[in-house]
């Protein structure tokens, strides 16, 4: 289930990720196709921060803005 703009918080982070506190180092998130490990979470102010995620299949590390993360429609892996 993708998170749409109606479920966004004013911070720019999908409500499900913010509510579940997924943005801690070591947490796992998915877009439904790829699995990522959070290496460095966003820090306030959310709209200006950068999060660092590792793709668990390729081990590629990428830096993402809050807007990029929102477009990825990430959700927590339990």
C-alpha cells in the first residue's frame, strides 16, 4: 500500500514512517520492490535533511531528501 499525499505530515515524511518511528539507524524499510536499511535517519528540520539508505540487494548506499523518500512511498518492515 503506497502512502499518498493525503497521508503526509506537514514535515514531508509519510505518516506511517513518522508514526512507527522507522527513521532510526538500523531500521528496515521497503517500497514494495526493494529493501533498504536506514544508515542515517533524517534529522529535523525534516524538509532540509538527508537520510542515508543502503539497498540490501546491491549494497549501494544513497542519500535521499525528504521529498525523494516521500516519492519512494516507503513503509516499515516488521
